């Protein structure tokens, strides 16, 4: 038996209790947030056939103003004896954007009261809850798990493909959807791996500056640095399915 810790980001609530039996894929934590309001775009410049930068001249509302569906948004005065051209809003909300670069005016609606969306965290393995609170859930499992020396990114599953010393020429469409395992990887090859839609990367050696660069670029693909012992163990698992969690630094052989 091994213990697999799953750290819960802020706002998540545990949905399990100690000694609960878990199945892989079962929801173990959840976060509910108000559904985001939509921002509707109206191209005022196109409607009036005027230059983009001139849209403030016809607007009857300012940035931050509230507007209701059916209310006058913009009006273009006509010559003597002619009828002015009016633009009536089809949306209710707040003016959030007046863009002189493309002629758009953005109207963001209000959040719908009571409407929520859920984000969940699932268990990557079968097992039993050994410990839980709203910060961490520890799962006791018979699966082979290991803790990386360092990790970044989110969660991913895929088959291990072992490339040893990575040469840029080895990186091709064949790594798409795979977890790349290598002794080391340079910055160019690492970002090429991301561009080729690999699911994750595990290495024994990665320069600190490259690792920091990944964090600054907010890379979501998990990239893990493992010990010599775990690296050798993973080589033997070449071709097998694996789960990575960059945030928790956990690796699970599935």
C-alpha cells in the first residue's frame, strides 16, 4: 500500500470522508462558482459606416454605464430634414469595452442569480481515503505511486514513451498524447514537445532556469523531475499508462 496525497486548491470542498472506498475517476472534491456573465459585442462602427476611432461621437453611453435591452446605445445625427440613424441595444448589462481599434462596444450581462458552475477533482486511482480535509485528501492505494522531486502544470494521463537523450529530430507527431520520459531535455526540445501536443514530460535532469521559464509562461502540461531511482523504475514501465499531477508532484502507474 502507498499513500497518494491530493492537494486541494483554494475554494474546493472535500466530497469524501475517511475510510470511504474510491474508484478511479470518482469525484473527491468540488468547487462551485457563479456562472460567468457573457460579454456581447456590437460593432458600432460597422453599423454606422464610420471610422473605428469615431465611435465615441455617436455613443449615448459611456464606459461603465448600465444599459437595458431596447435602450438607445448610439445615434448618428442626419442632415437638415433627414431622420437620424439609431442603434438600439439588444442586450442588458454594463458597457465594459469601447474599442477604437476595431469599432466594437462590449456589453457584459449580469450574473444570473443562483446559477452556478462546478469544477471537480477526481481520484486518479482506486483506493481508500486515509485522511481528508478541505486542503488535502490522502488516498491509500495498491497502485505504484511516486513523488517527483519537482513538478509544474496540471493533471494528465497517457502512455510512457521513453526517448533517453532527446534529440530534436526524434520529436515528431508520434509523441502526441504520450508522456515523454527522458534523461534530460533542453529548452528548445521542451517547448517543441509542448507544441507537438505531448501529454506530459518526465525527466531526470532539467535546468532550473528552464523550469522557472515554464512557470512564468503558465504551462499547463505537467513537467516532472524525478530521482535516479524513480527514473530507472519508469524506464521499465515504458509503454504503460501513467497519471501525472504537476501541482501535487505525484506520479501513478495505472
